[in-house]
């Protein structure tokens, strides 16, 4: 049996702008949470998160897409959100995350899918389109990547990876990573973040910042330190200097495969937070050109466009479908 912890249900009560009933997919002896909103017979929007977020990231996107007639499926990777959290850090591999997502898609028999992916939602989600193209019609790609030999990892990626190794900023017991989303959302000063994250001082958040923090901290509040291992493993899986468990060879295959996506008569649309120092605007534009895809720039958005520009993002997704 897999040893895991499960976040208390009360952690998710009364979250701002996120009053969605939970749904669960059983994978082996674990359960994976997903949001399922909008008409059940509508075309599917598969909304994928990365590190260190969960389906709450799409709180401002789902209502717009659902109102337009789309069935919005927003799963939480194992170790994140309302999904179960295996306690062994070595349990987590990108290949396993990818397999579990495949099982969700097949079990729900999802077709006519528009994939919306960002961060680690890219490698895990784009794998699905490469492996099961018949289930997908369109790709919406935001601030992510697929490993391949020519890809140059930015200084921002390298700093993020280094920060999770021993001695790094984030390598600590029970890291309060919800504060990262508040910081990146421009709702918190760096000094307040460091005081809260490093020294454990009350950051005294209010208004929109408090709401954002409540949503992104809900999955880990009250968990033992081993409940944070899913968060730790994703940044340590970035194949910056070696393959580790980043599923890098498969990522390279999926990258090459999807360069032929437009030849299949399918759509591709890039929407990019251009203030991101992790996945830069230059990389996003280069990839979009390779994919013969439309590129929409969110000039003042950072790494998490869903978190700061949700309604605008949703409208761009719909415009791209038109």
C-alpha cells in the first residue's frame, strides 16, 4: 500500500471564488481530485496546473469558459490540492504524473479536448496530445516548455532548481509556499515575503492578497512535513544538467512529435506572461513560430497568467477558438 496523507476537507471550505464540488478519480490506491464544471456534453477544456499550485489557479478562468458552453476539467496532480499526497519523495516522477493524467482522460472518456497548460502542466499535458492526438482538437500553451537538446534553461529556472537543493531558500521544513503566489501576483513586498517564508512571521495579508493566500495554502495547512514532498520533487525534476526523473527523453519525443501538430489540421495558440524570467517571452515566441501558432502577449503578466489575468486569459482562449 502507498503511504500518503490527505488534506482535511475543512481546509477547502469557503475558499474565495472557488465553490466547486469535488470529484475524485481512483488511481490504484490513491484518489486524484478534479473540478468538473460546465455542460457535461460540451467540448472539453482540460486545465492543467504546475508547481506549486492546484485547480484553484483557474478560479477566474473556469466561470468564463463554462458560461461559453465548455466542460472544464481541472485536475490536481498527486501531492497537490485535494489529491492524495504520497509521503515518499521518490514516489513522485514526471512519468508517473503523466500516467495518472492519462488514466483520468481515458476513464472519463474525454474527447474534443482543448488542452490549456502551464508550468509542469506542459510536460504532463502535452504528452497526452502527443500520445492520444485523436482525443484533442487544440492546444493552448502558456509559460512552459518541453525538454529537448537545443533548449537553453534560463537563469530563472536554474535559480528555482537550486533553491530546492540542500541549503537553498526553499529547502526547509513545511515551506509556506502559498506566499510565493502572493509575491508573484504583485500583492506582497519581497521583504514581507522573506520575513514570512524564512522567519515565519505573520505577513499580515488582507483583501485580495489574503484571499489568494487562503486558496494556495489550503492544500498543505495542517500536514506533516512529508506531505510537502510533491512540491519538492517537481523543481528537483527539472533536467537542467541531467535527466534525473524529469522524463526528459519522453519530453524530447513529445516536442518533436508536436511540431507536426498543425499538419494534422489541429489548432495551437500560445498565450504568454511576458514578464516571466523562468520561461521567457523570447522562448515562447520561438516555440510558437515552430508550431505555426498564434502568439498573444500578456506584457505585464509573470509566470502565472491564470493567477493575475484569469478573465482576460479566458477571453483570449475563446477568441482563439473563434
